[in-house]
């Protein structure tokens, strides 16, 4: 489709292209209907066929018709902001495509103004960001996921715990440590140790609630964030994990042995360091008392004098 720009449009376009060189260019009227678009928009799997009626009104695809329903509000705000003279920056959205695939794009819009300063449309740059999103997701997975169990790792756990504390969310932290894990590795081999870890990770997934967050935070250590539970409820949940694990018999490379874990529970409150310290101390007590058990954090007693 041919593109005809006024001097003012060309000036705006030049400024936008100075920031990016591999884009689809489109032009809308003041109502958001696409008046012109470069042919590349069709190559991206989008449809922007537009005709003009005798009155000159735009007849064709509205900008929001390119956007999946769940993202139309954000793109609509960007269009309204652009027509009001605001620079809304890049807005990312999933698009409606011919092949029904969910493809991701980003768009930046700026107003086209008449001599009296009133907007008569918007000029937009749009690009496909599927590859960038895929790369970002891979980087996130590599940074925040434990590759053996598929659980989030310690870095992600610390971030999520900090968020809960800053948001003042009620809940509890549970810590688990597989008993005698080093001995298992030495006696049966690292392969057996890896199997123990994946079995325990799967057990946690099966037994905990969908809203609970499970992380592997160390060699044989796991943490669970339990939102919106009382200490008594968290104790029941985590104690059930400990007793269920002890009842399992795991066969690894022809070896048959019982797996047990020590556990602790602490209320999420005050600070990240305080929450972790109280949970760690209770876990230490569980191990000191013989393992294969759960200990609750001890309440702080204030001296009166």
C-alpha cells in the first residue's frame, strides 16, 4: 500500500525512525482506524486492508482490531495518550494473526497535528518482538530456575520473600532439609542423590496448594512460601509432607531405602533476615532432636524488668 506523507508527517516519521530502522509504519485517523500501513504489516501475519468511502471517512481495520482482547485496554490508553500529545513509549501486546498464533508486538504512537494544534490522527511504529520475548523467557529460566528439579532457585525465592514482606502479606515460610543427603550421595552415587531431590520436589508439588511457592535453595534444602495461612495451618501442611516422605520407600539403582526430611515453620514478618533467621534456627533444632521431624519457630520472649 502506498504511503503519502505531508511535511509535518514526514518530520514526525523521521524522528521516530531515528530510534529504529526495522519497523512497520502505520497511520491512523483521529478515531484509531488505520488509514495507511506499509506492506510489511501483512508479512507479519496481520491484516490492515483499508479503503476510503466517498465522504473520505476511514473504512477498514481499527488499530485495536489487531490486538488480542486481553491487551486492548493498554493499547487504547497508548492511542488516547498519543492523541493527547503524550509520549507513551513502547507498548507491548499480543496480536490477532491470520494463523491464530499468539504473536507479540510492540508499538509506539505519536500524534499528527493540524495547524491549529488539534490532532487528526496518529503515526505508529510497530515491530515483532517474539524472538526478544523468547530470549527473555530463556534468560529468566536460566537465572531463576533450578535445572534439576524445575523449581525456582534461591535468587527467585529471596525476591519473592522480600516482596511478601514489603507488601505485608500474611503467611509462613517452611524450610525442608533432606536428612543424611551427603551420605546418600557417597553411598549410592550422585545419580541416586539427584533422584532423591527430584522425588522430593515432585512430592512438594503434589502436596502443597497451587498458590504456594516452592524453591530449591541449596544442595538438599527446599523452601516453601505459604501465603495467607496461620502458623497452625502451615504446621499441618508441612508436617504432612514430612510424615508422607518418611512412609515412602525409594528404589534407586537397585537400592531400597527410606527418605526423611527435617523441617521448620516461621511466620513471615518484620524483615527478610528476621524471617530466615527464625526459620533456620527452628530447622537446626529439628536436626538436633534427631531429624525426620518438624519444629516451629520459638516465640520471642521479651524481658520485663
